[in-house]
């Protein structure tokens, strides 16, 4: 029989039994909350969940902005053996409703900001029996009534293998899927990245621009700080501005700053002081590849080295990363200790160094699969290995360079073109803040590359100049044949470009 393991006990209860109850667990909008106070609130939420009839392994959907209440609800569900389903509270109500219905959740706990969307959230979800909101509006259970007792009945007996929590994939290709994780996956992710790469301690202060409903933000804001008794800095405002982030960094003095490439680029172009991040020992970037130019500008302006890496919802956090000892801008670094990576061709054969192929990864933090997605499970979960859908090359000395998603690759003139390579070239131009490259059908059904570019503030993009810029740096078949200047690019809330939306718009305009 395996030893019992409950992630709530590991992340929270043991700090009280080991004498760290008075340590600050969370800082949120100027308020401090200790580990003992988080435990008290978690016990109250656990009591409320049980009182409303939620049983072990049943689902509760969390539709919440980053807050102490969010932390407590997530941990409370784990505490009683239930399964929290983390959803994006910024999605339209009907989209959220589809996800909740798909999860077969019996309860919803929602931030008050979403109370007006409750009818949409419950539409088509007959399994939902109770909805809790912070105010109790719209016929829901109020947070005050929900948490009025702390007689929670203690920890449910679970194991590392027990069903833990579900996460939504980012939705870069359409409707999100629900990745199912175990209690032990949180511990595995911590040991691999936080321990081996960041060497985190209880003295660290964690600040994540990425939200908690995403795998990246969940580990940054809960798993990693709570694993060592450190402090998590939370901010519910979505989306945050560079000015707000700068204010938080200046006042809260984080030592670890987790961000995404598009926001790092925004910080590079914002009117904020160069010593804003003086307390930060490392920046960490994920979600999308960090262009070398953005890395260098951030380091030059703020004096902070950013460790770029790549992770996935399926693996829970970063599995390829640059490290303090091995940092090569423009790459995703090397495999994080505890993970193995392979690059394979279309038949699954290992590719030699410097040859393009799909990235496969395995590690102990891997999800057990997607909920009710048989075909996707068969194509993604290959025994111990997970097919990431990312295209990579590995250098002779072991560094991995991202070349795009397999679904995003374009075959132009008989040659494969990586949108990521073309986008990185465009971003190097000082007039370009962001770029996305997709294919459109020309006369005669010939595919050509189209670049959507976002100008740097107070500049103008000259398509002729960009044409010359690319002519000097890219092979002819890789160069965009048309440029569209836009104010923004469609992205997920974690900063990933939704190229399928651009392709749809592009093809619709072409066919029209």
C-alpha cells in the first residue's frame, strides 16, 4: 500500500505543525495573511463544501480571480478529496458554461464579478446543484454563509496517485480541454523546477503576472511558495498594466518574478523606473518563446536575467528551461532535472541534432489524460511520453530551440516555414512590438505568408522597410508577402497567440 499524501496537508497544514503558522503566506492589495489564517479559511471552505454535499472525487468549478479566497477554495477541495476544476473567469459566460457542463461539476464557486453570468454558467449543466459567490447575489449561496463554520472533519485520506485537480488547456487551437492531474503532480513539479532550477527558500517572495487558473500561475502563486513556507504576492486585477506591475514590484519587493514574453516586451516599452525590479533575483518567462532581443533589452534596462522556458498544462509547469548556470537567449534551454525530452519525426523516430521534429516529454508531473477526449488522449499520451505539439531543434550541445506549433507550420514553395522564426526576425526591428505570421491562399490556391504586426508605441511600421529587413535576414520562401498593421493580436489570457483566429480572418477576407 502506498503512503498517504494529501497536497493540502503538504502545502498548508505542516507549516502550522512545524511552527511556521505566523509566517506571511499571502500579500494581496496591501494586506498580509498568515499561514495559520489561510488554514483557518481553508477549513471553513472545506466545511462549506462538505455541508453542501460535495463528496470525494466530485468536481467543483472555480470561476475566481486571484485572491486568498481562491487559494483557500483550491486547497479545501484537495483537503476533502474533491477535484477543483480551474477555469478562466475572463471567458464569456456561455464559453465558461460549456466547460463547466463538460466537467460535470456539482458546484461552482465564483468571484462576485461573475455573479451576473451565473445563468450562463449553469445553462446545460444539470449536475450543478449549488453556486457560491462572495455576495450571494442571483440566488446563490453567500461566502459568509458558506464559510460560517470551521468544523471541516479533517483531511480526506488520499494518495499521490489520487485524483487531484483539473486544468483547462490554453485554447490556442479552439475550445479548451480538461487535463486531469493527481495530488502528487504538485510535489513532482516543485521538486523538478522550483527546487532544482530556482533553489527556492522560505525567504523568497513570489510574484506572478500569469493568473492562478493557468498551470503556470498555479505553481508560481500557490505550489512553489507554499511548498517552502514563502510569501505569494497576489493581484486580482485582469489584465494588469505595466504601471500596476511596476507599482507592485516596487512596494512588495518580489525576489522571483514570473511573466510572459508579451508582457516583458510591454515593460520594456513602458515609462517606468529602471530600478523597479531591483529586488528580483530571477525573472522567469514561459507560455511563448522569449525573443533574444526582448531578453537583452529587459536585462539592460532593469538589470534582471530572465530564465526562459517552456511548459504545458499537461506537464503542469516548465520542463525545458534556461538556468542560472546555462542561459542562452533565444532558446528554451535544456531539460529540467526530472524530465526527459526527445525530438522525433512523423514516424516517431528520434531525430539527430539540428534536425526539426516534434517534441516529446516525460516526467512525474504529467497529467493522466484529458477528460472525455479519447482520440486526443490516443494521439497525445504515448505511454510515458507526451506529444507536446511543439516543433523543436536540439543543438549539438543540448539546447532546444522552438520553431512553432506543428499545426502552425506552413509549406511554401515545397519548403517548411516556421512562423516563430519569421516572427522573431520581425520583432528584432525596433518598430515592431509584436508579430504573428499565418498562411493565406493566393490566386491559384498558392499559400503565402502574411504578417500581422503591432507597432512599438509612438512609432509607425513601414511595410517596405520590413520587406527589406526580412530580405537581409530570411530566405526568400520564408519572407512575408503581405503585412497587416494591427493594434493588438488575439491571445489567450496567458499570452499565447491564437493563430487560428488570424487564419480564419485571413481566409475569410481572401475568399470574400
